[in-house]
């Protein structure tokens, strides 16, 4: 009888270990950011959507995000930039600004100019690797291809899963689908950039 109870106990322990392991693996599918503290810096890195084309600089999403977080948010958006050019300048920007978190929003110009999907994916992965090597955390924002029904290109979700990066997939496509949030066909107005900042803040 004692042997039977011992076997049951061992079995239960194995089940508990299996359950805990499964839970931890499931948590890994939804990577979380470590907390940011007073004095930490956030780097917003990307193209015109980061720069804030269509509004005055103080209404760009990095400026609004700075108000929401109470932290310094450095706007390093370059209008018209493709991911290949972004990759080339990223390391120097990281060295100069030394951020604790980087918000990466790139690829819109690659799509507009019909650049290679594979090259964009490679550039984004390299950017994530460079950011992590610098010691900073990274968040990825998904961008859609031009089209009638907009949603983030699949490669963003694939990269986020592969690299275990927190990602926001919905906000940019949603805003690009809503003319009341835009200043022109591909850029946002004050309300649009504020909504973008709030989505990043919630993430």
C-alpha cells in the first residue's frame, strides 16, 4: 500500500513539474518588457511615421509618448528612409543616445517602393540583434503593405515570434484605414499620432 502511495506521489510531482514547465513555455510566447525607471531613455527609430510627418514636431508619437511615460523619448525618425538605410545608421544612433528601450517601426517605404520582402526581414532581424547587443530592449511595430484591406505584413509577426520581441500589430494598419486620423494618404494627423503613442504606451 505504501509503495502504491509513493508511486502516486511521484506521478503527481511529475504532473506538477510538467504543468509548470508548460506554463513557463506558454509565457515565453508573449514576451514582456522589463520595467523602465526614472532617467531611462526610449529611442523611437523609424521613418516618417516616427518623425511625425504631417504635424508639428511636438505632436509626433514620440513627443506624445514622452508625456505619457514621463521619460525622455528620442525621435530618430527619417522621412523616406528604407530599412537598408536604417540598418546602416542604427549602431551609431545607439552609441550616441544609449537608450534602455528602442521602438522599431520600419518597412513602410520598402513596401511603397516594392523592395524585397526577404531583404526587409533580414534588415529587421539584424536591427533587433544590434539593439539587443547594445543592451537595450526592443519593441516592434507592424506595418502593412499598401492595399484595400490593411493589416500588418505577416513577416512582422513571424520575426516577433522568432526573436521573442514584444509587438504591436494593429495600430498602424487601423490608423491608415481611417481617413479621420490621417493628414495625407500615408501619414497621420495629431489625433492619429496620439493614438499611436497610446498604443505603444499600453504595450
